[in-house]
């Protein structure tokens, strides 16, 4: 098991390094940077001429090091992260990126984790119902929910909910995390309930799409297991149907589902980002979109890196969990 863990950790660290390079190159690939944004803003709002804006661009690039070679910029960024825990400065907010992202990141991770747990539990339950009652009403209802969750775009669902809440219901808890009276209040159940009233649309949309995938995976796996000879033998012994399904069939149908959880968590994160951008909730999503627009590269690069690390960590824990319950995975990973 130790050899299995070491191999997984080494491969995860290598993957994070590769992802950091690819993310940095993708961010730098499009033309334009923060100097272009700042010069355009100064030209449109400060009355600078075109020639003066060109001079301003050059001054900003020299002052911020944006005119240095890409390799030098990347090495400086990685060196700051590894040696000092410094993810670079935010040009727009004039503060360290880590300080800027910290609160938003934990909000995003908490909401996405909640979506992930709900989507897994509800999706597995619907998958069991769909497999046990195949081609009957339970299966049809569960399959319809899964079909809608997989086909309706999350941003469209968020737009519909936004229109309904804002113009039909007149809902006041939109575009924030807490109400005004709870922003600086200590933690309490009232504050937690206020948080839920602000973020439930995000949880609903992200979890709805996630439970659809979990339901389909669980239903397909369980249908295969229910056809196995040992299940028929358990039924022939006179065991109750619930015992056969929950004790003998479901545990053996969970293996592929556990592996799928490494992919499901990033899916929940992307769902949270989409819905938060549409609803204007101050999590990582709106900040990432704003940094892309303004050319605040270290904010964008750090967000991409942190989200990629979550993907790698989620897959690592999925591998470990699968290795713990299936010796064949440990043996294959130790070779």
C-alpha cells in the first residue's frame, strides 16, 4: 500500500507542475495584458492621447515586469509560490493574490463540497431506485431527472432562476453571501441560515447536474451487478429483496462510482463558478472572469492552479479509496 501511495503522490505532483505551465501559457497566449487595459482606461477616462497611452503602456510593462521573457516570468512566479507562499500581486486590487483569493476560495470550495455531497447521495439513491424498478415508474422518474440534469445548461438554468427570483418573486437575497446585518457577526445558526438563503440557487443548479451523472453511473453498475450469479444465489436462498440489494449488490456496484468522484468534484466546482458568475455571488467565479477581462494574470493563473490542484487531489483520494476497497487496484498500482 505504501508503494501505491508513493507512486500516486509523485504522479500528482508532476501533474500539478505540468498544469501550472499549461495554465500560465494559456493565459499569456491571447494578445494584450494589464498594460493594455490600463492604457485604454487612461485614454478613455483620463483624456490621454494615443501617443501618451503608448508611453504609459511601456512604463507599466517595465514597472511590473510584463516585458520580461515568459520563462523568466513563470520561474519567478513558481519560485515565489514554492519558497515564500507568494502567488504574486494583483495589479487591479494592489494587494497579494493569496490574500485576495483566500476568502472567496474557501467559500467556493465549501459550496462545491456541499453540492458534491448532495449530488452523490441523491444520485446514488435515484440510481438504486432506477435499477431496482427498471422500466417502471421509479426508473422513469429517475431517468427523466437525470436526462434534464445532463441536457439543460447550467448557465441557462441559473438565468431562469435569476429571472424568477428577481422579477416574479422579488427575492432579496441575490448577489451576496450574507445579509448586511450578518457580514461581521460571529458564527451562529442564524448566520448559517442566512448564508443558505443566499447560495441555495448555486447548490440547486450544480447539484442537479451532478446527481444526474451519479444516478446514471450507479444505475448502470447496479443493473450489471444484479445480473451476476451470486445475486441469483442470494435470492434463491430466500433472502429479502432489500438485503440482496443493499448488502450484496450495492457495495459491489460502488467501485466505478468511487472512481467517478474524482471527476465529479471538479464538475461541481465548474458548476459553482458558472452559477456564481450569473448570479453575481462573490466567490471565485466572478473574480476569475474580472481578472481575465482586465489582464490581471497572477490572479487568473493562481485561480486556475488552485482549481487544478483540487482536481488532482480529488482524483488522488478517489484512487486511494478504490485501492483500500479493491486489492487488485493496489497491486496494479505497485507494479
